[in-house]
């Protein structure tokens, strides 16, 4: 539209939706350069309130945009406002602006801090004068625009009062950063229609007080019985319990069947006892230090998870509180993974049946990067769960670090959530009615829009970080105020008495009753189902109680295997396959027919075909997994004509198990945590996370340390997660060579996980099948090759796939005469091919090369068997590509030494090392140095 036409429209007609964007554009241009618009427009824009002449800062564009949006709604209610029109009409625009200013910035003025310590800077936009309105306008009637006031016209004083009540009382709502107008309107309606304060019935408020009483009662009880014992109490944040209660009950009403909760230590015991229904006597046993566990290390009580079923208005709901390490935020993506697994099990693609609730502390929510990573996953294909309910127990201090100056640079601890346009509802923890309302809006929003939402429960921490801490040493003013603070329960009880809702006796009765129940050891979670419906969750019984074994029958009928192999190479007509990919599939067809040696990519993908054919779902994620970092997998075919994809492994047979493969966004930490959560919830599945390069897994070290390697020992939670970590010294420099084998081996003990370095296609095939076919569920770390993906010696036959199994040790099956062997070179991974090549070249008959394909659990017996025939053996060498201080040498030599020692009835054998010299970096940056080192270590293996 030409500007001249617009001017005409502006002067002569009401604004309508279509031209609002045009006006917005003009305004944006004006803000950048006032001379970029005509005089008439400039004159009009000049009349809009400005703070100090710096438009981009002081007149936020968004309120203006909103204002015009409102004006654009005039097809329903014309706002007869135009530049150059009457003063009255200009005022109408200003009123609309005022409304939007409250929607944008009302939260900054809201009374959300129970301690009253928050001192926000003055907010000029919320002053009438800022909008050139004054007391004289208070009785003038204006159109209410989109304000949900229940009337189209109201005096300014009523509009103003509604805005103050809605946006500046106990709820501070941030939602104007949301772009989607429908969502924004929905939220406005929910807050404005009740002025953020619904009239709850007596029963509802009685129930809220009862839950608050429970929250306080438990802490009081534990404080009196175990003074000074660490419990990370909820005191100061008791409203958390009625809030969670409402979230669970209301989600049940929506038909949710499972709720998975992740939280750190603060308030955890309270949640366990008062909502999840853990038996108080069990907790007491833990406090008394009596509780014993059969196996493993166990964990402290405030890290324990729990499962139970509760009754809701919509039926029984299964609750699962995830086990949590001391790391404060890493459990969030674990919860997401667990939720997604449950949704997949229920074939729920919308997220209707399983709800994730992630509970955070303010300091960690603002501080830890994995929070961002978890938000980033929230709408992606691989990781979305239909929206997560985030709840921040915001006690305004992080251990001893104060909110002001030190804890963050952002205004709120929740600001990161804006990156996914999540609505953020700050609520004063001392106003339980507001807490209830906030909870209802949050859960309703999640169900409606299937997006993340944040509840910021602003409260305080009555004691120190734990009960043995004295907080006034570091936060004197805050704690001086806290000492004078009445509890949320006391305040609410007094309010209900004052409003005539309950009598003082009734409120006291709740206190006495709760205490009596605790004393009697009764369950105090009133919705607990005593005979839970076990059909609501997965039955892990088939996987429990298995001792470690490396054996599994992974063989398969040859005909069936070939049929699967052919099937997984089928690409329907009409799909245009890219030239190199086509060649790969052509070769695979030949391999399936037995006409070509089998390579890695074929064997690996065939293992997936056999699993989905046999009812085991397969899920693979990681950066570039569809193709494979080194282009070996090509499990996803991209039609060159239209970009659509075809995944052959999803078309193996009707009714097959699911095959899911997704390239991940560029995260390691959250993604690996997610897959840990997924695999600990889906025992039937082969769940794989692949690192782009093995060393990148170091960004997810916390997941390895605190979940994968130790989760079974700490919490008895089994996990069959598989990690594929590309590894191998190919001269690519310090960063892309080593997957840091030593790190994984260092974490190995008590048969906690498996670390393998398969060297043939048949080996990876059987290893992946073994991981699922055995009922044992143990994490599997696989160091996968790079150059071996195309190495002409690294091939297998169909017979080896059909009839073989995963060999933990590959003995030297060459043509060596056993009696001539004087030296055994043990190795793992790709270096085997260098060693074998050297031996062939040199014609050495005195050296056997044995591959240890599984480094942990170390296959001693198999290795013993592999060297048993070498009666003239004098020397055992361990050869590795990694430097001396890395790789398997320091972590595994005691196992090898034992085997060497026991050879020849304990006559003993020395064990020597061939590898790169000790090095600070994993590998050399120069190809020439790499080559020389590689040559030397192979030479050493034979001759040193
Ligand atoms: P959940 O649905 O996570 O609450 O789990 C329900 C029940 O299944 C738990 O109480 C455990 O008995 C069992 N269970 C869940 N996950 C695992 C696991 N990873 N390893 C062993 N048992 C599990």
C-alpha cells in the first residue's frame, strides 16, 4: 500500500486489522529515523509519551505494537482514533497504551516478595502521567479495548484499579514476550477476568490450609526430633506443597496418567511424605540411620526417588520422583527423557497422558547452562514432551550467595525461559490463594498449548542452606527480616479466620491432626492409593536380579537374516536417492545377497533391523546420526526431489517395533541426560546416543559420573543406554582423536557398565544385539571406529552375523604355529589393523596379536584361553594408540597382569607397554608427528 493511501485511510477511517502492521512498520522506521516518515506521522508519533528522548530504550516498541494491535481489533469495537483527531481520541489511545504497559511491566511492581526486600526501580510506564493522563481523567469513560473487564466502556479509575489488581498484587505475570497472539490473549483473559484473584470456595481454601499445615507440620516435627540434622527443609516455602498438590490433581482431571517430577534437595522430603505418600516411619528409619540396602552404595535420603499412585478427580495417576544427584539442574533433561519414553509407550504424540514437572532453585535456574539446553529441546522432534511445568522454589538466596550483585545478571532468575517464549508467573509464596491460581493457570496453559510454562514461587529460606548452617553470618538483613516473619500457614489461617471461612479451632485442629498422624506413623498424603494400579507403569521384573554375563545368543536363521537385510535396502520408486547414497544402498544389496564382504554400516543397520523385527524398539539420537558423522550409516534417505525423508528401518514389517532416529540439536549434556532418562524408563528398547566425535562427550561428563556409571549402585535403577563414541588416532589432531577411554575405565567397578571397542562389523552387530537380547540392563560405552568404517580388512561375512556372537576377546586365528609364539601383543580397536599389517609385512611368526574387544568387565577367562596354547610365550605387550597416561593402560593393566601372571601355571610373565609417550594433549596436531608416533608404537609392540 502506498503511504499516500495510508494517510488518507488514517485521516478518514477507523483502523482495521490489515493496516495495523503498516502502521507498526512506520513506527519502527520512525524510531530508527524520525525523518523516515511523513510530517504528519512524525507529528503523531511525537505525541506518544517518551521518557528521556531515547525511544528504543524508553518507549518499548512492543507496547506500541500491542496498542496498534488493539486498535486493529476495531472491526468489533471501533476506536475512532486518528492523528490530528480530537484530544479525546488521543486519550483513548493513551489508555490503551496504559493497559499494555501494565501487561508488560506490571510484574515489576507486583507484591511478590514475602520479605518485601525486593526494591524494583521506579517504573515510569505505569504512571498515569507517563501516558499524559491525570487524576482529572479518572472519571472519564474509555473503551476498555481487549481488557477483560466484562464491559466495553469504563471510567479510567476502574480500568486503572483493574490493572493494579490484576498485575500488581501477589502475582507478577510475564507473558508479553510471547509472539503468538492467541496464547497471549488466553493468558490475559485468565488473569484479567478474575483480577488474578479468583473466589475460591470454602472447601478449596480449607484444603489449601490443610496442605500448608502438612508442609509446615512435617518440618516442625523433624526439627524437633532431629535438630541440626540435614534435611534441606522447606520452611519459608511451604506453599510449594499446595501448589504441587494442585498441579497433580488438576492434571489428573485432564486425563494425565503419569507425572514425572524432578527436583533438587530443598523440600524433597516434604514432597515425598506429604504428596507422594512415602511412609513417615520409613523416613524416620532413614533419619535414625537404620535403613540398609542390599547392594551398592545407596544414597542420602534427600536424593532418593519414589513412585506411587494417587487418586485425582480424573482417576488414578502414577507419580514418579526421579532420583537426583547433588547437581541441581541435570535432572531436568533426565525427567524429559523419562516422560518421552512413557509417552512413546502410550503412543501419545501430543503429551496428553504424561506430564513433566521440573522443580528448580532460583540460583541454579539462573546459573546453570543445562537449563538453557533443556528449554532448547522443548519443541524439537526428538525431545519434545508436550510442554514442561517448571516450578522455581525461589528462596532468594543461593547457599550463601546473595541475589543482588552476585547470583545473576538477569532481572529474574527465570529470564532464560523467555528464550522459548514460556509464560512466567511469579507469585508471592505467602499468598496461598494466589499460589493456587498461578498453579491453575500454568497447568491449563500447558494442557492447552503444549508448551513450557514457569511458576516462580517467591518465598524465603527460614534456616540456612541446611539445618546446621547459621545464615545470618552472610545474609544479616534478610535473616533479621525472616526472624520476624509469620509462617505462610499462620498468615493464611489468620486470613481465613478473619474472613469467616474457618474458625480458629478448625485451623488448630488441622495442626493437631497432622501431628497425631505423624506420631502414629500414618501415611499423610491424603490422595495416596494403597493398592496401586501397576498397569500404569512399566514392569521391570524381567530385568531384575541378573548377574553380569557377557553371553547372549545373538545368532539368527540365515534366511530370515537375509530377508531382513534385503528389506532394509528397499527404497520405493519415486524416491530420488543422492548418487553416493545410492551407491551405498546398492552395495548393501550386494552384501545382503552374499556378493560382497559386509562392512560396518551394513552390519550396524542390520542389527537394528533384527531388533525392530523382534519387538525391541530402537531409538538413536545425537548430532548427525541420520547420516553418521563419517557418513557410514545413511539410515535416513533424503529424497532429492522434494527433501522428504524415507527411513527404510521403519518399513521392515507391519507391526514392527518403532525405529526412531533423530539428529539432535547441538547439545551433549542435556541430550545424554535425556537418553539416560529414556533408557531407564524403556527397558525393551535399544537406546543409543552417539557423539559426533567421542571427545565431545566430555561436555556431558556430569551425566556419566552422576547417572550412567553410578545410578544402579546409588539408586538401584537399571539402565541399558548405549553410547557410541567415535575414537581412533588418524592424525586429526588433539581434539578429534580420543574419546577418552581412560575416563570411562576409571569409572568402572562392580560390573557397573560395559566398555567395548569392537573391530569388525560382525562384532558391532552382535554387541548391539546382545545389549537388548540379554535381560541384563547395563550401560554400554562403545568406542567406535572412523577409518575402519571403510577399511578393506575390517569386513565380515553373513555367516559371522547369522551364526556368531560378540567375542569379548578375539584370539589370533592366523596361521601361527603356537609353539613359535614368543610374544603376545594385546590391543584394542583400530591399532589392531596396523599391527596385523606390520606382522604380515615383516613375516613375523613369533608374535600373536590378540584383540581385547571388551575392556570392562575385563574378560580374564577369555584372554587366558586365547593365550593358553602359547607354551613358549616370554613377553606380553599391551599396545595402544593413546599416550601412556591415557587409554586403557593405567586403568586395565592390573587385569592383564593377572592373566599374564597366571600363564603357564603361575610361572609369570612380564607385561610391557607400547604406545605414545605420556602427553598433556590426547594427540599430536601435526600429521608428520602423528605418523612417526604411530610407526614407532607399532614397532615397539613387536620389537621393544
Ligand atoms: P516409575 O514409573 O519410574 O515410578 O517406576 C515404577 C517402578 O518400576 C519403580 O518403583 C521400580 O520398582 C521400577 N523401575 C522403574 N525404573 C526402573 C529402573 N530403571 N530399574 C529398575 N527398576 C525400575
